[in-house]
C-alpha cells in the first residue's frame, strides 16, 4: 500500500478522501487531515456500523456542553463517554473494536477509556497504554500520553520507576512517551508542579536517553529540559555541562542545544 502524503490545506483534501476519513475507512495522513475530520460525523458512522446508535445522543449532548469545542476537547469528551457507556453496559466487545480500529481518531478516543478508568492502578494503566504509545500514527501517540498524564502526575514516583524501564525500550515511540508524558510544562496539558520544582526526580528517565539515536526522542528530551530550565535553570545547566563531558556524541550535543535554548536567549 502506497503511503499518502496528505493535502497541504483543508481546501485541498479531495472529497473522496474526506468522506473516507469521516467514515473511518482510512487513517489521516498528516495534521491537516487530522484537524479536518468531522469527529461527530465519524462518531455517528462508527456507531451506526456497529449497532450502537443509542450511544450517539448522550455523547453529542456532552460535546455540545463543552465551553470550547476543539479537536482535543471533543476527543476527550467522546473517549470519556465511551468509557462510561461501555462499562455501564458491560459492552467490552465495543471497547475491543475501538482499541483496534483502522481509523486513528477512533484509536485516540480509545486511549481515554484507559486514562479515565479509576479502577486501574498506575501499573495497569501504563501497561494498557503502551500499545498506543507504540502506535504507528502520530495522532494516537500524542493523544495517548495526554489521556494518562493526570494519573502519571498523581502517581509520579511509581510512574517514573516504570517509565525509566521503558526508556530503554527498542521502540523509539515508546522511549519518546517517557519524556512527553512527564514534561514539567508540556503543551495542551496541566503542568506537573513536582517536576517543575524538582526535575531531578526524572533523572532515571533522562539519563537513559541522553544519547538516544532517534531525533524524535532527542527533540522530546531537549524539550523536557527546556521546560525545566524555566523554573530550575541551575539543574539544567548542571546536567548539560555534565553530559557534555560524559558524551561527545552528536545526539547529546543536539539535546543540550535544545535544552538550553531558552537560557541562551
């Protein structure tokens, strides 16, 4: 199968492609397409196809009550209600369907059925989210860490213990999850105050990734440290100085440059 490049603007998306995206027949090829999908229409098509149309109105009502309807808030609203409705109705076969759906946005919704499940302890939560952290689609990988970040924040010590092991995983996407999910500030998410004030807590993760071979991971590590530099500049300066002495790899130098970009302004 030839990988699609995707349109450069929403106006350039062919009607046939948009229809397939909204029907859940294909994945989005880039961010433009990801933002162009009508999640309400995709939701309706999904529920009709799988004979769950009775789920539609309660979820649409929740979406319509949102103060601000964005891709991310709608994503979370749908995922949250999927968790609530499927557990109330013991409809676990539908959970299986959405967790393995071909449409990336449907899999994004599925990540919240994990993040919102308070019956799962942090070990179970991370175990279940790992396959989404390794997902081949960028959108699923971004949403999955946001879906479980509140639990990571509330169980920080145990989470770092688990994620420090993930930092040595052979899959670069799983390694990247370890830093994206724990960024002190992050983007589109609540800050983790403990890591803003005490970034050294995450050293078991950071040290493992200081010379990572993947630029995808290097960018995330650099961004993590740049976050930390805004509250604990001394910590970031010290670790970058130490890393520069311990490693002369291009990867480490790239991470250091990215980490110090705010301090060097």
